[in-house]
C-alpha cells in the first residue's frame, strides 16, 4: 500500500501521517512497523519514526492480511449512539462497524463507551455506566450497558452463565449446508477451549451464503475462525481470508439480536438491530436470485 504526501501534509511526522491513512490501525501496530523498518519511501529507504514528510514523498506499507483488514474498516463518525432499548437499569445501543467499544490505542477519544457517556452528560444523568460485553471493531450490532454497579454485576452474571442468546448474521464465501453446527476447540486467553457455532442458511448461491448464526460461548473471533476453518470465510474479513471485492464497504458480520430474561423485571427481553443498509446493498450485488435458495 502506498500514499503520496501532498503539500498540505508535508511537515508531519510519519506516524501521524500513517494514523490518518489507516485510522483503524492501533498506534502500537504502526509503531512496530516503523521499528522493524517496514515503512519505506519510494527509493526503498526505511523511514524513521521522527522523519518529517516532504511534498511528493511516496510512503509504502507492506501488504498483509491484517493491514487489509484495517483498511476495510470504515471510519466511524463521532456522533451520538442510537438507543435501541432503555430501562432504569439497562441501556442498549447500536454499535456501527469501525467503532471500538472501549477506549484503546487509536480509539482514545472516539469509542462507544465515550459516546454513551457524552449522551448521558447531555441528558444530565449522573449515574455511572459500563459495557457488559464487546463486539469486534469491524462488527456492528447491539451492545448492553449497565446503569450503576449493581446493574453491571447482574447483567455480567447473565453473560457468565451463558443466559444471553446471541444471534448474528454473516455473508460468507461459498455454498454452505442448509444448517448445521461448527464445533472445534479454539485458543482463548492462553487456553484451548471448546466452542460451538450453530448456523442456518437464509440464502445460498454457488459463490455465497447468507447465514444466521447463534453462539453460546463467546470466544475471541469465534464465528470468524469457525467459518474460515470450514472453508467459508466472511466477506471482508481480511484476517481470516475473506473475499474483499473493491466495492465492499466493511466486514459482513452483524449481531442482529440479543435475547434474555431481564434480571430486574423477570420479563423476557429481546434487543434487535437490522442488517445494516450498506450490507443490504452489497449483498444485492452478490446474489442474482437465479439458482439461489
């Protein structure tokens, strides 16, 4: 990947320039590339971290699946989150792709938690909130926040007991079976742990399948890793070998529904988020409705 420095960009340090070119990449990742002399100018000379750019410099990064994944992530707008459900103890908001749930390197100022805090500050609410679970940066869908320490503890226990039904939608490469289960141990937090992913094909062609998936466990990248291992990587998932057509706006993985019994009211509760519009448009280019089911 290569970028040419403009007159307006000249004078920046190269790390600042790279962070603007690949906004989804953590600063630590870009720093490592610089330390390993993987960032070069067009003459092949490695660029030092403190190098100040000159007009016309052509700066290159080494091609890799991880870098392509970062480039696929859309830049999320710094805006107020969409509220999907709210009660005295629970706040559920819709996370767009490209937005991190927590503050992290490269996402210190704009992340879902900060957006929720800003929303509550605008409303004059003074209670503390915290996310109960997470979604990958490239995945969209509902995220639950607890209002206050007691609410966070109660909701956290639901996830620990696996009492939350999680339903995802994904557009994957190739024609899958009509339904089934992907099973296989996954390395998670330094240990090998069992994991099951159930799926049902909503639509299929010879080149793609639109799947509804449910997981009980929540291993890191569980759905992405199971699908890739089965030979059906998710469109736009560069880390695990997913197809990346030039008109694809993001990774095609979305959390569509969370269902559980509200621990405060004892009533069944379902929080839903529809398949995003940008993925509706992309899926329409993949399926031609001829010979699909």
